[in-house]
C-alpha cells in the first residue's frame, strides 16, 4: 500500500458548517466530521474514504483545526499554514501527496516537501491565470480544454475523474420525491449565463415545486439588501422571484438529502467551462438517483443525452424539457435509474483508485 496523503480545500461557508457540526476545533473531531459529512467524497480516493492505515488527509485551509494539530504536535504558535501541512506530511511519512488546493499550496510549497514524498499531484479543474503548478509531477482534472491549457504552459496534465460515493446508495432509492426542480450552486455577477437560466427556472415555480439553494457572492448579498435598491449595485440585484425562492447553500449530507427528495436537478456549467462538462454536480445528482437536466456539451464517458442524463440547448429548451419530464414520470424515472446504474459501475471508487495508481 502506498502511503497517501490528500489535502482538501473547502469554501468558507462550508468551514463554518464543519465547525458547527463538530462543535469544536479539535483536529481529530473536525476530521471525523469532515469524513462523515461527505463534502468532497467524490474526490476522496478509496484509501482515504476507507480510512486505511496508510492514508491520511488534512483541510489545509482550515486554520482552527490545523493550529490545533500543530499545538498537539509541538509546533510553534507562529507556524504558518505551509509549515503545518509540511509537518503533517512528514509525520505521516507520505509517499504520494495529492493536493486539492494548489492555488494556496503551489509550486513553492511542493519545493519544500520532505524527502519521503516520491510524487506530488494536484487537482485543479478551473482556469488559473497567474498560478504556478509546474512543481507538481501531475496536474489532474476532467476537462480536456483546461488540461490543454496546462500542457501549453509546460506542465504535466492528466485526465482524471471524480467517483461515486457509496454512501449515496442510502439516498438514491427513495421514491417519495416532493421537489420537482432543484438547483444547488453559486450565484454571481460573473456567471451571467447561469443567472439568466436560474431566473427562468424560478419562473417555473408558478407551476411546479421549485427549490433554489445558492452560495452568494459578496456583491450579490449587498445588492439584495437596501444598498441594491438604488445606485451602482442595483444591476447586481437578483429578481424578486429568485430572491423569494432562494434558500441557503447546501453541503455534504444535506445536499444528498435534498437530491434524494428531488425529481430533477438542474445543472449549468459556469461560463469558464467552454464546451467541456463534468462538474461535481454530475456525480452527485446521478449518484443520488435524480434525473440531471444539464446544458449540452462534451460530457465524460457514460453521461449520454436521453439515456443517462437529459441536456438542453438554451433557456427555452430547458423550460420545455423540464415540463415534459415532470409530466412523463416513467421516462424521467427510467433515465434517472439508468444514470445511477452507470455512475455506480463506471465511476466506482475501486475504478477511480486503479486509475489513480496508473498515473503513478
């Protein structure tokens, strides 16, 4: 068994949830809670997910739990995030370092890794102007156009995919689905195409049970308040219907639970994705047994329009297909079940781990 260490990133909003669930900053309790809540389970490799003896992980961006680990292991109070993560890697005697936060821990960090590390790999599935991942032995993601941009910068990219979280099986078989259309994601002034789509989905709330859960940008939060009634922020204010249907973001098992109650999950790539598709929502939706209605493009193997997912060309097409699917229960259920079977087999944790070993 290769000694594996994964370092994960987490949104500030999720870190707040994590500490609220854990009820403490004790690093062991935070790690246990993080593992149980499944926030990034699609990215956790099988040894990490199984809590194998030779596998370890950290949330390097979470200063409270990282500093608690540092105090428990005799590091100085002034130790930086880089110092703490390197000390964790050294204490674990890591051979393979797999980092999901290379913006924060880039090539400079890798250059100072302890000698026990034989290979370093990074996951980054977004354009990263100004970033330096050249110190990593491999840079992974499942978007071919982004991998090509890495290749053009002289880095060593490789295609790699998320995988099905087996815990999703506890949610996928539920028949009582009382939410017709569900959207979970970010709402930002930078993602105009997604914002326009969300406005149309909200309009379907007059006919169907629509549930929208947003992680809002700071500008959007300000614009939705009194400051957005007049002045320059007004153009960023969300339509009243969207604001009325809006609920807080969902993460981890709460996200799984919401998907288990939905008939259709609406997915939309953000503007940076170009024609490639395959964000985390694809694995989460299919894994939780809900039909995914998503924008057309180049999807990973097995995600096929009309068979395991349904795609739309534009906003009008989305509205028409959503209504048709909600009125055709056998077809909706058949595609959802086919998508779930596909993701459980083609993107199993066992296959993901074997694909990872091949990269080494």
